C-alpha cells in the first residue's frame, strides 16, 4: 500500500476530558457532512455515462448493445472490486482512501470526454468501476467508528440517501454543462470531473479518520455501550494486525449473521432493480406514456429519501432493532408489489411507486448497517465489500439480464414472479435475523450493564 494511504497511529496528545464531548460532536458533524457530500460526488461520476447514453449513441454511433455492454462491465467490475476495496479500506487512512478513490474516478471520467473508441471507453469504465468501489466501504467504516449504535441508524440513513441525491446532482451537472458549452459531451464529462474533484478536496479538509487519531477515546469507551457479534466477540477494536485472509475466514465467512444479511440484501437488490430498471418498459403496457414512465423512475428514487431517514431513526428508537424494521417494511413492500403488478388504475400505480421507494430502500439501507454491526470495527469495510459483491454480481444481474430474458420468453408475468420469489427469500431470512437480533441485543444489554457496574 502507498504510504499516504496507510492508517495513521493514535494521537499522542489526548483531548482534555472536559473537551471530549464538544470535540466529538464537532468531528461527528464533519464526518457525516464529508461522507455524504463525497458520496454524492461519487454518484455524479458513476451516473454521468448512464445519463448521457442517448447523446453518446447519437454522436459516437454506438448501438444500444454496445451501451449495454459498457454498463454491464461497470456493474460486474464494481461488484468484484468492492470486495477487495472493502478489505483495503479497513487497513487504510479512511478519509484519504475515500478522497483518493474520488480523485481517481474524476481523472478517468475526464478521459472519457476525449475518446470515441468503444474499446477505450470500455476499458476506462472498467477502471472507473474499480475506483468507485472505494466509496461505500470507506464511508460505512467511518460512520461505524464515529457513531454509537443508538444514533447510527439515523446517521447511516442520512449518508445512504446521498446516492439518491447524487442522481439528481448528476443530472444538474449535465444540464449546467450542456447549457454553458452548447451540448459538448467533452465539456459534460469535464464539468462532472472538476466538480467532483473540488468537493473531494473540500471534504478532505473537514473529514476525520478515527477518534483515536484525533486524540479522542474510541466510540465504545466514549458511549459506554458494548457491541457484540453473534459469537459474543466485542466489535470495539478499530485496527488489527490479523491478516486479511484470517479476517475474511473468521469474521466474514464463518459469521452466520453476515451470510444471512448478505443474502437478504441480494434478494432486496433483485426486487429494487427488478422494479426500477423495468419501469420505462413495463408501465407503457398499462397505458402510461413513455415520457411519464421515465419520470416515475425519478419519483421512485426521490420519494425514498425521507422514508429511509425516518426508518433509520425508528430503528434507533427501537434500540437497534434493524431486522424488525426491515421485516415490517418487507410486509408493506409485498402488499405494494401485489398492487403494482395487478392494478390497472394509473393513480394507484403512481401512489404505490411513491410508497414502494421507501419500503425497498429503507431495508436495503438498514441491511447495509446490519452487516457492519455484525463484525468487529476492523472488518467493517470488508463486510461492506462482501455484501456489495453479492448485490451487484448476482442481485443486479438477475434483476436485469435474467428478468429481461424471462420476459422475452414468457411475458411480463415472469417479472412479477421473479420478484415475488426474491421477496419470499428475503422474508424467510429476515425471520431468522429477527431471532438472532433479539439474542445479540440481549447479550449487549447485559454486557453494558455489567460494564457500568464494574466502573462504579
């Protein structure tokens, strides 16, 4: 690893006890702002090619098949890279790692504006997928290190909503560049890169690596709370000398909760993309215009933001019952899916899509937090990457390639059938996680009480 990416040692000078609370609050504010805005910038880069695919086909002469190959290459590359980037982020200076990934993405994205060669663009998109994979693991690791379990659901939900905001900001960047530079695709790519690089620099200035590197106690010591894995192991340790292989085997592969949460997430990803990706094609079969169907994709995405944050806050109010909130959302989601696929009433379909965004994205957000809380803090990035691998390589692929082929052979009933199966799998896994969660929270409550008693 490059020296500038290596994790910093703990600070030798500690913050005075009477200033710890105020410094903690200030640093936490910087972390949530930095992770959210930086991740918005990651999404600007990630979606710029997708947003501009129509002008690219027109000006470059690419076919829809070539565009599809480029986008699928990005998806598979991102899913695989996320596993390795997650492991690397755990060993790195997280705030520098986060900014470096965005800088690299910005530079590679700028190159897209200076070539029309299909194979060069395909290679650049593959490289961008690798650098993009640095974003989520680094952000999730920081949130886990800087916020206690009683506040983490809300903070995580705020950060997770950044990807919805990123889609909107990406479109805004495109429109700005198109207006200022008369539709030049080169200018569009450059504008996105410059804006993202500037944000990366500003956020690097207000971000923080770990509490200990700032002279603060770690979150477990500061909050007095004890967090445990399913085996009763404390999650408080931020760094370790264990090898990456040992962490992968003992903390990821042999962790039943990690597997259950990951497979739940994969199933929910299939539902998410199985609905969202096919809205422009499916709704015209029910009498919607093509333009109106495209707008409903945006409604589906943006309507999720307040719902996700509210559900994250509810999971905090329920003392970390993330699986319970996910389960309740899933029940509502299944009811909405049935209405979406069976109703012919346009008002009902629009209303259902408005609600469905929150009911899909809220559990997707919370399972991302659940997999982080299921492992020690030194393996948070790894757990994020492990889940991301299954989400993108299997969940998203099944939702697009599989459903597309099934619909071509059997009609749109294949879409609803596949999504119902995925929802049923998520239902069964969440029932298992409900019992596991209850057991772990009981162990944590007992351990926290014992710790407080020993310190009296």
